[in-house]
């Protein structure tokens, strides 16, 4: 595939009337190497963040060997791409048929759960033809923890409460070859303290249950960089997680896992959109709430933006976007900072869309088409280049420097 130097070169060559996704394989490879080399345990790529086959193969080549799959479709897809990868079925609510297929057809041995009902389902679905219980299950009990330090909460849907965790851990220990405890602090955790709080809850759960734990999985939540969201260096997260993991009452050979999604793929993609109309400080563009900009519309996410026309030189102004569909809900309040003289016909690059954005495009109202190309330039922001100014003045955790 031809690699363009940057977004402006794509516009000059294609003059596209449809949105164009720009992929940066070098950025994804760099993120993969960072986690593979620096996280003090195993990193499981959370496939739901961006299930692009090209991306998954890039991460594999960069040292990511474990994958957090959350549906049987993801299991099939990743196994088809990577026959030797370790797949972990980390959705706490699964159908019996999905468990059975994952175990017997795709070699999945790791499953998560947060109820005794799910535990019994896993045990039954993985029995052999003679009715024998599987002896090689690695079962992770998901604990509910706080999302107060994250931009998007994941605290309400899944996870056993601490008060009810001990009986479930004890029951799971009886049938698991490896017993794990997992959690998720929420998406875009803006301080390492989010994991300290969660690991303190893990400590309490293990102590109450008095069981031997073989895996502690700190889940996802590792942040990327967006306007108004400047997290501390990821090395701080890793060091604090490792320190608190080492202090847990767990097996001497217990493994530390994490499930990065956004942090591995946010820098992989950006998007070129075209301004079709300007109405005051509102720009009508050709992608939106039913496309790659779902998060901008539905959770108020602010992505970095720039106009791909050097002649636009007015002072920056605040803009909102309307997407291309007929739906009033196809609206992105922003504010998105762009030159005040932007006009219809201009092209805008929207950055940091590799996580979730490109995975959530639909064909609603007949939109959602567009090319995918590769570019060689750098993403609009990066945690991995080594040139980012440290945003911390102080933090609510002990300094690591």
C-alpha cells in the first residue's frame, strides 16, 4: 500500500468528498513495543478498542502476544489472524455456546466472571464428552472498583462488590487451575492513584477469601493525550502498579496483567473530514455521531483538530460540528479550536481516533463510506516519542523522580 507523507498530501491527491481514515502503523508499533518492554507483566490488547486486522498484526509483531477478546466474533477473528496468540475471553457475561466454542475450537483457557451463575456456566460448557470438569481453566473474578479518577466510568455494569467477593473467589478457586482477580478503573484514568485504590480493594478481597491468587489483572484505563487531558507519564502508572502488586498476599509466582486498549491504538489513526457548510460557529462536516466521531457526540470527547490549508491564518475560534446525517443528534459541541476564517470546502484532520472512533462507524443514513490510507507523519500527540513535556506539577501519589 502506498504511504502518503501526511494528511495534506492525501487531500492534494484525492480531493475526497468522503471521510478518509489515516493509519500510522509506525505509531501503533511504537506503542506496542512500549507496553511489551516496559509494563512489568503481560499486556493484553483489548481488541474492542480497534479490531482492525492490520493493527492486530502490527501489535503482534511489536511484542503483544496476549489479546483481550470480548465476543466469540473477536475470538474467531483474532485466532484466524494469530494462530499462536493467547486469547483471554474477558467479558463477564457470555453465552454457553460462545464459551464452548472458544474453549474447544480456539484454545481459550482464560475467562472472566462476576457471578456464581457465570462460573457454573463456564464449568458446564467446558466439560468433556465424558462429563469431566476441565482441569486447565484460568478464571478471573472481576471486582467492582471506583471510576472516579477516569473520564469514562465502567463502574456500574460489571464486577462483584467487595462485600460479596469472598464466596465467589472461594468457589472459583475450587475449579480453577489458575485463579485471577481483575478489575477496570474506567477509560482514560488521569492519575495512577486510580490503580492504587483498586489494588487496595483487591488486597481486601483476597484477605477475606483466604485463597491463593495466581493472576492480578489491572484491566485497561491507561490514558492517551487529548485537548484538556494531559496525563502523567505511563511509566508512573507502571511503577506504582508494580509496587502495589508486589505487596499483595498472592502466590510467589503470580502474574501481573493489564488490558490496554486506547493506549495502544489511539495514535494509530486520524480522520480527514470536509467542511460542507458553515453557519456562524457551527461547521457541517461529512462524519459525525454515527461515524468515527461517536465519542465527540455522545460523551463530549474533544479530539485535536487542524485545518489542512496553510492560507487559513486567523486567530483560533471555538467551533461545534454537525455530522452529515439528517438527525439533530448528529452534533458535536466541542469546542473544537480552529482558525476563525475556516470556510466550506476546507478539509480538517481530526486526530487520535484510533481508539473506538474507527471501530464504531456505521452506515446510518447511507453515510460511513470512505478510503483508508497510510501516512508516514507523526500523530497529533504521543506518549511514546520521548519529546513530550512532563505535565505534572504535583500529583496525589508519591513522586517517582
